[in-house]
C-alpha cells in the first residue's frame, strides 16, 4: 500500500482495497500483459516455430521481471510496453529473444491485458462481494416481509407496504445488474492483429493469422475481436463499465433511502454505532448515518466517469492517443463500486429496524392512507364520484385516528348506501392501514425466491462448478 501521507487519490488512501489494487494497479495490468507475452510464445510454439524450452524461458522471465526494473527501463524507452518487452528479453537467451512480442504491437498486449484484467476484477473481486451483499439483502427482506411500513411517493405517505417489500426493489435491481456483469464480463475481447488490425506482420509467417489469434485468445480466456484496429473495439468495455455504473446507481438509491429513513423525525432504521465511535467532534450526541452518506457520496464521484467512457468511443482512423490517458482511469469505476458494495454490507450487517416506529409512522395520518381503498370499493359498488367523495372524507381524518375514515363513510348520507354493501373482509381492511398491504408479502417471497436461485447459480458459475440443488 502506498504511503498514505502522500497519496494523491482517495482510492489509495481512505478507500484502498488490497484485493482490488492487486488487479487494478499498474502492477496488475503489467502482470496481465506478461501473461499475454507467454500466451503469444505458446501459440508460436504450437505452430512449430519455437521449442518448448524457449516458451519455458519466457515463462520463467515472466515470473522474475519486476516493476522496478521495468520502470528503470522506461526511463530510457519512454514507452511502458517496450520497457516490459526489453526486460523480458534481458532474462532469456538469444535464441528465445525473437519470440517475445513476435508479430504483436503494443496494444495487442495492452488492449488484451486490459480486457483480461477487467474480466478478472469483475469475476474474482466484484461479483463475489456483490453476491454476499445480495444474499444479505434477501435474508433481510424475508425477515422483514411482514413488517408494516408506510409507502412513500413524492416524499409523502402513500399506501401501506412492508419493509421487506420495499427492500425487494433493490433485490431485483441488484440481481439484474449482477446478471449483466456476469454476461458482459464474458464478452470482453482481445486481439493479436497487429499495428492496424490487418494482420500484416503475422501474415508474413502464418497461413491463417486469424486462427493464430484465436489460439492466443483462448490462452488468455478471451474472445477474439472479430474486427480490430490497433485497438479492440471500445463497446464491450463500455458496456461492462456502464453495467457497473447501473449497480452503483442502485446502491446509491438504497443508501439515499436508508439515509432518509434514519432522519430523527422518521427514525425507522438505524446504522450500527460501535463503542468509541464519534458522530461529531462538537456535538457528542450525534450518531450520524455515515456509511449511507458515504455510499451516496461515492455515487457522485463515479457517475460522471461514464462521460469519459463514452468520449473514448471515438478514435481517429486505426488509432490515436486521445484515449491513452483517459482510459487509465476506468479502473476507478471498479474500485469505487467495490467500495460501495463493502460499505453497503456494513450498513445491512448492523441495521436496526425499528418496527414500532414504522407502525407509528404508518398510522401518523390515521386512516387517510386508506382513501385509495375506499375510492376503489365505492367505485366497485357503483358510486359515480368515488374519488371526490373519498378525498373529501380523507381530509377530515385527524392525525393518528384509526377507524375514522370508515366511520365517516358509514355516516355520510351521499355514500352510506354504497358502504352498506361492503363485505366483512372489505370493512376489516378499512378498519386499519396495517390490513391494507395488497400482495406485499407474496411479492417479497417471489422476488427473493427468483433472485435467491439466480444468485446461487451465479455463485456456482464463478466457482466453475456444476450447479446443485443445495447451492440454489
């Protein structure tokens, strides 16, 4: 880890994650480019151009080349990939040297390595952590599937739901994003088509350069770009990053909501507050929802990066350098997403759900939140102006007065004849907002069931194992 006192980026300080840095750092990218050079040599050996001993030399050099010596070499070359290639050659025999980087241009190695690295970041780091979050969210939703809560639209009390039902919005959104990351991480492409993508150099040696490229990509675990220039087409990486940002947005939305529910006047949930923690240096009573605020704040840092990704879709002719600097920041998206997931896991892991407070807030407006139910029932029994009549009565209900809406309806000369036709179950529903939750419990169970199964299958795929009933 860098010296925290001299870090320029919060990702190397406050939000540093070792598992992520191992891949997203320059050392991580160099490691992937070194893998490419080995895969390239193995493909030459498979065609009989060099011996297994030469491949073994290059593999050995790949393991001992250090970032320090590459950096020292780059002072001379002013070219990072040429520096890496030179240092590999330094450690091998003259017989092996011609087969390092043979037939390749710099961005054959770099574009392919960036794709392989992004795949590994998503499949080895991001998705496993996101799966844990999804499991925890599903467990919480099922635990709270029957906990009554007021629904809110436009920041106002709407109709009753359950807290578990509320959480399933995010179970569904997270699940779709996880499925998207799984799919898109496997659609990244690499290349070995040379300086302009026309296989000019490899065609000097090989009858079928495309088959050769496919062999290199198989060793890298990537698809071959059907058409490339000096770089791979930008859309597969852009789609993957966009999916990352969709998940970031969903995380931020949940964080904003939980932040809102922790306001003193609402106080329906509360983040954990450990011994010795300080909420404010000047107000000792404060227990701030810092993790919810953190996730919401990180979204503001990561969201605008999509503008850069979209701008980098354009490269002049077979390639220019206009994306060379900007694309180096793509890994920040993965790192910030990973941090957001980790923070959200902290929130859910310590979240206190105040069911009594939720019940109090549900009844804050008395029966007024049942106006929609009264409106629909009146219409069902033939009342021609049910909306107007229900609104008129709802505005007469006092704060916290349970049962008043029904009593007012039963005593009202204009609508009493219709109310007299209501069935016992309908009257029971109108007696308390807690009775009026529709299919909230069923939807919670259904959504959690669907995504619980899908999450189990995804976990199995990432482990490379066959799905089992126990896993799902």
